C-alpha cells in the first residue's frame, strides 16, 4: 500500500524522525517451510481478523455523518478493534451501538470525578476496555494542558491505581515512551499500554519502534503492547509486531479514506493493510502473529 507521507516537516519534528526510523528497518526474507499465514488476533477474550486497529481519534464530524461512528462501522466490518478518544456521552453510545468492539480513552481531566464518571459511562456502553491518555497532561510550556477548554493535570501513580481499581474492565495507559513508566504501569495493574508520542506532541521524541524492544523486554508478554504514530502500511505493521507489539493503531492513514467513502473507506484500508501484512508474513516464515521473529529485522 502506498504510504501517505507529509512533506512539510520541520527540524526536530518527531513525526519525521519516526518515519525515518520506520524506513531504516529492513526485513530479512525466509521462504523454506513457510505457509499461508493467519493474521487473526485475540484481545481481552475477543477474536479479530487483524492486529490493525483504529487510533483513538476524536472530533471527526463532517457534513455527511459523524466520522467517529463511520470509523466504528468500518472497524466492525473489518472485524478490527475500534478506539475512540474525546467525545460526548451520546457519541460513545452511538459508536458502541454499531457493534464495534471499542476501547475508550479518557483524557487526564484535572477533576478526577470527571474521570470516574466517564469510566462508569464507558462501562455502561459495553466497551471492550478503557484507559487514559497521559501524554495530554502538560502543554509545551510546562503547564497543565487545556484541551478545548477542559483543564487537564498530571497524574500520580496512586491516582492511576485508583482509576485502574475503579473498573473491572482492562485499563490501558496511552502515551508510554519510557521503560520507567512501564514499571509504574505494571505496578498500577494496567492491562495494556500504548507506546506513542501522540503524533509528535513533543519535538525530538524517541520513535516508538526504537524504544519498543526495551519496553517489550520489561513487559515480557504480561500485558498487551500497542503502538501508534506514523503507521502507514502493512509493512510498518509487520515491523512493529516483530519488535514487540501485539497490535498497532492507524489514524491519519485512514482519515482521507473515511472522508471520501465513510465506513467503506475505513474497512477497505484496514483490509488492504492486513493483506500487505500477510504478504510479508508469508515471506518471513511467520505462520501467525505470535510467530513473527524479531531477528528478521535489520537496521541500516
């Protein structure tokens, strides 16, 4: 699949650095004893056709339809995991009403009562899992962030533990880019992490795939590891899985197709990327997702 790579990067742009790192990774082919591969993926007791998930996007409304609901319909049709970020209660209800297995990401609101209410509502909507977007705690001036007029704040380990214990659902922390944060996530009892720099929220951020092997060694398959930021093809997906991810999220790559064709566009891209992933798996003796071997990855 042709990658949609922007050309207006600036010095220190973490998205450009991430793209360059993706492209620096080469794949060793292995053919003897290879078989038709399976891209099936199991998460939190549910089975999916692909480890390619939507990203936790927000505010995708357009004149034709609610973009987040269309995204969910596309994910459902592709039998993929749907993620969602900010949005009102009605939108989450409409997303889950599509039947898409959904992970709800909640912002680190300064008022923890707001967070607990959103956890309760997400549970009532029947989400697959929920979690928090910790990389939106601060702005680039070192102050607590404010997102669309809503005040945010940093969260302590003890607060994270309270959020985890407030639900029986798996709680996911999004915005992990450090081995140190992984130890804290594991101590808090989280059931999944998203390795991400939130599409370049900070300049010169380490690419997720660069830190991923270190994080994977610490996690040691005790919880699922997800990756986002710059995933634009099935080959990118394969590289992330080889380096320790269990699944990946795709965001910006989907949006033009969502805008053009709605749910069908989302479904088509996820399925096309999954086919490309399967093609690489077949040529690396990877019979299934769990069989992808990190030793096939070479760094220029």
